[in-house]
C-alpha cells in the first residue's frame, strides 16, 4: 500500500471512530457534560469546539451552533431542555478544582 493510501485509510478509520464516539454520546444523554469534564477533561461542547476549529483550519465556515448540532444530533438548546440537569454542589466543586479559570 502506498503512503497516501495508508494515510487515507488512517483518516477513514479516525473518522469512523469519531462517528462512533458521537453516536455513543448521543445515545447516552443521561451522562451530563459536567461529569464528563470532571472524569475525562472534555465534554460534548469541547468535541463540538474541536470540530469547529478543525473546519476553520481548513477554510470551512462552521458556526458554534452548527458544530454543536453535529455533535448533539439536534440544536443544543433542545438537547439542554430535554436532558441537562442542574449540577450538584459537589459536581460544581469538582469542576472548579479540576478546571481553574474555565
């Protein structure tokens, strides 16, 4: 296999893995973003921001709302209304301790 074919194959696998992660997160709306931030250091919003930044780096216009809809599978405000719960004092304290200045 040529170097360019290997690169295309690698990119296809990475894209497939991203789609699986996106779909997994869509199927698990009970997992709150604050829990993801506290445990893994990233959340759905981070993932959508990274997506938007990569689009911009390639000269593709993509606004924040559109990037979030790609990750959430629906408009962000709709997802929040359906699935987001108020963070507990413990969750907020853990977030503040792990993410100073965020």
